[in-house]
C-alpha cells in the first residue's frame, strides 16, 4: 500500500514547466472572463424574475432570499475585475482563489433561478483548481516583477504539475459521472434502444413549438433508427472510459478527440452549444502547451536561410 501511495504521489506531483501551467491559466481564465462579460446582462436579469423562482443551489444555499440588484451587480463586477487580475497574473495569490470563489458564486446564483446550468460546473472547477496553484510564475505581471527583482526563471517542479493533474482529473470525472448517470437512469437500454433518438426528436420538436433554434439535421436523422444505438454506445464508452486518460497520453488524445466529437454531434443534432469543450479549452490540460512556441522556430530558421545568415 505504501508503494502504491508513493507512486500515486509521484504521479500527481510530477514535474511540469511553469510555462505550461501559465498558458493553461491564460486559456481557461481568458475564456471565463469573456464568458462573464458576454453574459453580464443575462446574469443581472435574474433579479427581475418572480421570487418563487429562486431556489438556491450550491454555495448560494446559504441565502434564504434573493440578493438586491445592487449586490448582484457588485458581485458580478468584482468577479470580472478578479478575472482580469487572474488572466494578467497580478497578485495571483489573492486574485487566483478570489476569482474562483466569485465565479462559483455568480454561476451558482444564476443556476438558482430555475434551470441549473451544469455546463458551467466544469469551468468553475477548473478555475478553482488553477487559482489554488502557482499558475502565475510565468507569462504574468507577477513573473515580470520577479524578474526585475532578480529572481531566476522557475525550473520545472511538482508545484506546477499538480494543478494540471487536478485539472485533468476534474475533466475526466465530469464525463465519468455523466456516463454513470446514464446507466443509473436508463441502464444498458441507453445503448440498445431508442432513448438517444427520442431525446433528439423531443428536443427539436419542443424547440420548433417554442419558436426556438432547432437542428434540421437532427430532425432528418431521427428517421434512421439504426444510427442511434452505435452513437449512444460510443458516447457511453467515451464517458465511462474517461478516467483511463489520466494514465496514458495516447488514451488522453483519443478521449479528447472523442469528447470533442460528442459535443460537435450535440451541436449538429440538437443545436446545443457547449463552447468551453468545443473550443478545446476544457481539454487543454492534457497537452504540452509550451511546445506551441516551437511551431514558430522553422519560420525563423527559414527566414535566416533566405537572408544568407545560416
């Protein structure tokens, strides 16, 4: 048991470069900040909903009544300000955890008015995971100030690895839980019956009746019954097999590709957009982001050859 725990400890705290964690901070924090800004008006409109619609969930469960509009706006503004500091890497020891807490509150408060937006859970958990780590030791205002003070560039270390491992673990567990939920609700019938087909048909019919955006492709495909059991089985296999991505880089690549295709299929057949995974940000922790800088090197080499400087 001690050897197993030691191996798990070494794997979770495996060394990673500060640049990789910093780039992950920029991607996830940037998405979260833009998301808050784009939906700022929507987050405030909940204050105009009927009081009986307020059913607090998550951290908002401490409230017995809705907040006044000025408080909603103040918390949203504070979240946006903390998000800007998070992305810039300014006073990150404070801004990191603060942004995670404020983002969780703002998203939970919105979900306390009727529909719970489960699609936002992964984003909030990712921001919290990164905010608790040393994600601003590179590509940040804090790092720039440290260099001016004569602090050497940080070497790869376990303190940069564990937030990335936690990021990936949160990702795969969110999909694994979705797969387990399917089995609890439908059993293996999910993969052998018309459940998925009925979901797609119902979703599009409901949207047509309400005058909402629907998917003509989804409406056309439900005529072909044989298509859906294999698709349902593939989605279930992707979700239940997601934890394997933590133990193999090749499996991780397959998982990320399958999950991305899953969300693309949801968009094409039900007109439901999940921007966080579709943009690839939700899977960025599985890749060595710092190697993106190597893509620019051949251009510089070719330019040098063209100028006769090689």
